C-alpha cells in the first residue's frame, strides 16, 4: 500500500454562486440570519459618528414612541445586505447600483433579521466575456414566525458577477420584480407628549423648515478609516475575500488598487449617512427610500471620508402634518495625493475623489410641531 | 441663465463654539445623550485592562448590593465628558485641567446619561491673541424624568479655546460655580453577606490596610495603543477632528506632533486607571473625587502606556467602619526613543515621558471586614 | 533631612507565578471572573467568521431548545482559558499543549464564568535550566451559587514556565488529575419541532451523512489579522505582555520573532474554528471534546489565516439517533514570503506554515432528522 493510498481525498468547495448559477425568478433563502446584539449595535451605529438621538438615547427613543434604541438605516442596510453576499456577490467584481431601497418596521436590539433574494435579471457583458450583470431583489424580515414579524427593508441591486467557466453558454433574461409591501413605520404624532422638552437633544437647525432645496451642505467632519474595516466586515458575515484576505491580494497585487484590501462598500455608505447626520438626519424620524445609489471609487485603509448633501426637493407628507418629505442627494468623498495637479475643490497637491452617491428621501420633523 | 444660476448654494456650518461664543453663566444642555449598551461597556471597560470584579463579574456586583455590572469611573468619565466636547472644546487647542471630578450614583448598562455645562469663566491669553482659557462646570445625570434619576458625576475643567475671529473683542469674566450635590453612592455594609467568600476574586494585597502612604507602586503592565483610538473616539461621540481626521493633519503636518493624529485624552486617562487597578483599585468600592488632573504630553498610536501610583495619605471614612479613604496620585508614562541621552529612569536610547497625572481619592475596603 | 528622605518607597510587584511557585495539587481560584456581555459575544463570535446559526440567530437557537444565542466553543475557551493566564502562564515562554478540553453546559449572554485550576505536574527542562513544564487541570463553572450553576468546560494544558530565580532548586512532581463530570449538554430531539423548516439557515452539505472519513476539506476563506489582536487580548483579561506591550519588545527585539508582538494563541484557535464552520461546524449541535491541540508556529499582525479539516472517523452517538460523533483534525496555516524556495503547497515565492492543530470531536446532526 503506497503512501498515497492513505492521503486524504482533498475537497475544495466553491462558495457563492457564479454567473451561470443564476436562473430567472430563482429565490435564495439566505443562510445564517442575524440577531442584533448590543455589541453589533454599538460597533456600527457609533463608528459612523451618527448623532441621531433615536440611536443614542433610549429615553428619547421611548418618548417618541419607539420600543428603545432604534437601529439607524445604515445598520439595517449593512446587516440585511451582508446576508445576501454569499449567494449573490461572493464572486462579484463590483456592486453597480442600489435601487429603491425602502425601509419598513423599526429594528431594535434583540430582533433577528433574515433575508431572501429573488433573481430578476441577467445580462452578459458585451466587452468582457467572463462577466455579466445580475439584477436581484432582496427582502429582509424580522422575527419570522413570532409576534412582531415584519418587513424591515427591501431593495434591488445590480452586481457584476464572474463566470466560473468562461466558456459556459448563458442567456440573458429579465423577470418582473415582486410587489413588496414596505412602508416606513412611524410613531403616531401626539401633541400631548411634550416632545419639545427634548428638543435640545437634536440639532436646532435641521428641521423640515430649515432644509432648503437648492442648497448643498458640506458636512464639516471627516473620519479616517483604518484596517478596522477587516474586523467590521467579518462581524457583518460579509464573506467577500477582497475585504479581508491580504494574502490573496499579495499573490496578485496589480489586480487590486494599490495592492490593498478594499473596504466593503456598506461601510462608507453607513459612514456617509453618519457624517451627514447632524446637518440633515437627526431630526428625521426615518429614511423612506433610497431610489438609487452607487459607489464611484473604492475606499481603502488610510483614506479619510467626507460627505456632503444636496437638498433636491421637499414636500408635505400625506396624513402627517407634523412631518415632511425631503429629497436629498448624499455624496461621499476622499482626497488623494496628486502632485502637480490643480483643482478648484482641493488644496494644492491633492485631488478630491467622489466615492459614493445616494438619492435619499427622509421623513423630517417640522419645528412647528417638535420644538 | 448661466450655469452658476443652477449650482446649489453652498453651506458650511461651523461646529462647536469659539472663544467669543462663551458668556458668563451660560448653560449648555448638550445634544445626544447616551445610553450605556453592553457594546459600549465592553469596548471601554475591557480595553483598559481593568481588573475590577464589579465591572467584570455580575455575580460579585450583585452580592455587593449593586444591580449588576458597574461602569468603572473611567467609562463614566469618558461618556459624560465626551457629551460636552462639541459645545465646549471642539475648537480647543488643549484641555488644561480637570478639577473636582466627583462621582455619584452608579451607572449600569441600560442607563441613559445626559449632561449640561455652565460657563464659569474666561481669561484671554496674554501671549497668544487668538486663544483664551474657558472654565466650565459640567454635570451628568442618568435616567432623567424616570424613577432612577440621579447625578452620576460632576466636574470642572479649563480648556484653551481658539477665537473664530482673531480681532473679536472679548472681556474676561468669572462667575461662581454651582453647588452640586454629588456624593458617591455606596452599598450598605452587611456583615451577614459573607462577602469574604468572594475575596479570591479581587487582589489579596490591595485592601485599605495594604496601601501605605509614602509608597509608590510601579504598575507592572504596559499596553500599546493602536489606531483603534480613532474608532474608540467616534464611539464616544467625541467630535474633535484632531483625533480622527488624518487628512486635516496631512494638509499641515508640522502643526501636529509627528504629523499624526492625537489620541483623545480620555483614553489614556481610562487606560491609566485600568493599569493601576490590580494594585490600588480592585478593592475600592468607588472613586470619590479626582481633585485635579492633567495631560502632560500627547499620546499617539504606537506608544505603549505605563502607570504608577503614589499613595499620598489615608484616613477613616465617616460612618463606614468597613471602608477608608485613600488619597493617591496616578501617573501615566510612555517611553520615546532618545539616542545619546542618558537617564536614570529609562533604558539607554530611551526617554521616559510623563503623559498624565491625576489626584485620586478612593473608598477602599478594609481586609478586616471583607476578607 | 535629605531629598531622598521624602522620596516614596518604590514597590514593583511580581505578577503571576514562576516555576518555583507551583506545588503539587495546589488549587488556584482565579481572580476576576467574567460575565458574558453582548459586546464580548459580538467581538469574538463574529471576528472569527463563524457561520453557526446557533451563535447568530436567536430564533433558530430557541427553536432548537436553547435559551438564546449560544456562545460558540471558541468563545467559551477564550474566556475560560484567559482567566487562568495570570496565575498559570503570565510568566510562560509557550503554551505547549491543550489536552482533553471538554464542553458541558451551554453558555449564554449574561452568564458569569469563574475558573479554578489544579496543579498536576512539574518537570524541569533538561536543556534549559531556567525553564520547566507545568501541567495543570482547569475547570470553568457558570453562575456559581445560583440556580443555573453548571460546569461549562474542563481541560488540561502543559505550559513552559520561567523560573524567577535561576538558582532555585525545584523537584519534579506529578499528581493524578481530578475526575470532572463534564458532558456536553444537548437539547432533546423533538420530531414535532419541524426544525426542517429552518434547514435553509445552515449549510446544506455539512450533515453527518456528508462528512466522509478519509477526506480533507480546504476551507475556502482566509482572514488577515491586524493589530486588533492587542485590543482583543485585553478584552479577554489575558495579561501576558508579549501580546500587548510593544515597548518591552522594542527593548530586546531579537528575542521576539520579527520584533513584533505575538498574537494570543486563543485567537487563531477561535479563528480556525470559525473558518471551518461552514464546512464542518454549522450543523453540529456542539463540540464534545478536543483531545489534543497545539500551536506549531506564532501568528503576528499582518498574517492571513487559513484552515483545513481532516475527517478522521465517525460513529453513532449512544442514545441519540438524530446525531453522530465526527472526529476531525483541524489545521491552521499562514503563508510567509520565501523567495527562491519551491514547494508543492504554496505559490512561488511563498511557504505554507502550519500554525495550529486540534483534534476535535463534534456532535453533528443527521440530515435524515433535520432537513
């Protein structure tokens, strides 16, 4: 009997799906699920420099009619989105677009989030035969089968996925999206609640009356990302290796920007929401919808993130005289060294690079009713 | 219609107050507030290498008459102090002195801390026309308007703040501090509680009887700080940009020590308390007062922090024969490379630099009653 | 009176025990104890990329008959082991071997772990007169003196400890281990519970039927460690300075690999368990025993960890037709640069280095009963 005879048989499993694995209307019920612990809540709510009292101050949240501290929308998105990564985008080159991300029931510490995804479309790349765009619709529910079961978010996204076998023959397809009932839950307005007594806990100048269409707010604070992103990505169960496997990058550094790990896009997404919070977010009772959003450049450890918000439009909210809807566009930026280049919007020797953009509608309190 | 006509109007908000914004007796009710989650508790209690069973072991804490795990004083300080940063010191050059920091009710997971600050004084710098010293008194309460409402800490501090407009004309002023009732809450002594059965969970040689005035304890452990401080500072809602915005520093590196971010002072403050814990803290039932304290050199990522405690004095505690008051001075240190310099207290090629000092009184258990 | 007369007397305490401090049969009741917070749970469960629904999804855990989220065995080990470091291995050169680590009652958030250790043996090194091997047996209990008191883990280990005084005369000894009742608690099987409805939440191909003796699974994911390990080690109360005191290493860099801090072994231990989870762990109801394990090379910040599992054997579990016992060997690896060396199992310019190995038996669900 040779030595070989006793060597174990080697198994190398593929993880995630490749382009040829997606079928029209196919539904993935994602593995895992995730209970929101206070550890997760703290890590993500607060890394982003969120200033929203609903996410910081349980007394305030209860006075407003919530059960306790409320997960900010960035955290709901991070948890729900990450559940879909293994099935949808573990073998992706890039996430191209977020579409119609809507929020429903509030998420509290202790809630368990589970997500399913329907495959809506596939379109082969004309220029790159090993790639195609997959279009999916995902829905996140909380506390399935329990009293508080509810939809907490639903969204579509388009993602560029690699083939496993470059010679595989694949057909384009497109099926209609499902109609998902997902409307932002809001506590009823109670004029007797004396919420004005808590008005000092949020910004004094970010009410509905303050946000003027045609203005752009350059949020004052920046935040440097460190390699903390590796741990944060793992905490989210996001299994994509470009975020956490430096050895893979070292083997082939030219294929990756600067030979460095890339920060998971959900992290600058959430950080931009946080940086904008004192100026446009902390008097919102919730985020209604993100109609479209995308990453326009990668983020890496060492970069400092800044944000700006354009106020696009505002309107009454039907049935809620205490609130109004504000349409905004949120931008994320970083600055990179660029010796010899001159630019209006960066100091000499630097170039301003947009990394993110998101069309975002918020349900914002009126000063007339709350302060 | 020109292109300019459709460009949005740019808004750049100032954040925080500048020297000319402070008025005698003015009161800031700080934004946000903060509920202590188990995530926050873990991050800060344990990063500091605290060994205190009241902060680690809920069984021990309950046996002593507390409701559960007790936030160590460093965490109470970090949370409460950070709430004041935007209003008081976002535009500060340096925090000069902590004065009469007193602790009151114990803080538990789930408690919500809110803080207000009264402006006591302002004194212009004689040598630097763009700076002045602001003197404030802050008080932190928990669970306002609820059954367990209580003061958890009160303190004064002096901080060097920049003018926004260097030509602004400002008058010095000084108003009296408020009398704040803030006495350390201590569980009653119960000789029947058999607490000696838990004595193995704390150090055997840090009782009142062990701490001898005229001695200095060099605490044996050191802890290297990493760029984790950026995330920790964000978690605390401390908005000062010198702690988290590397781009700002890269634009003007000579203005900052080594062109590096500076660690928020509350972090070495808490870390020194933690490093001292096995030798002087883990048989204290609480910290009574920090009469004065200051940072004497900055800390940066990569530095290793050490601590030492001088026992200054000890005395009986009125009404509590089971406890005594121990007055100490806590020091923080780091070592920096210094080729060619010789020194008694550092190895060759290194210099010992004091970074922190705090006059600290503790209420310490007597072995006679607890072991 | 000279200046010296008023200088304080300096006290430098020794921490931990040295070789000459260990006596046959001596029992240490370790200081501190540790309550599992949601912060601790999140930090360690999720850093390791664990995919086990029992540790992620409270709805799933409750449906299986647990009280809530279940601490994975790696976290139980990390917390329990770390409690023993000050007394057993603060002055150790290396941890040589883990022996017969058994798990008992499940550990939940809110449980308080306390640990005691019995000294079983001591054997002087024949080649290095300043070292010897200490053999100990540790047992971790939860909620001592309360309703749910139970043993959660017990194990032996051998550790190489330094003498304090090289000239000390020490005798070898060996005493018998205690018989510790520690059997893995498992929820009863309930055919009515419709657990198959939750089968999509765990891997579809890691049931008892799937795990074939004689195979070896190369787990697909890697995870780069950063200097986060310093903070993680502090959170665990592991007080060994080689993990967190860079200054100590800078004073004598040649004595330490690469002049760098060494990652606490419990961290790659847990990370390897996590990396293996989707392929061999997430359909186990528990880990029964780790008969032997050891670290075979150090891990440092910047290294990327990979894992593989050999399936050694499988057998029925007496009294549980729904489960079977699978014996495995878990390996951890990293790759280091090695220009000019050729090897079958690493790309050119790299060498594969085994860092860890653990003989591990799991109680694994049968597909026939659960899916």
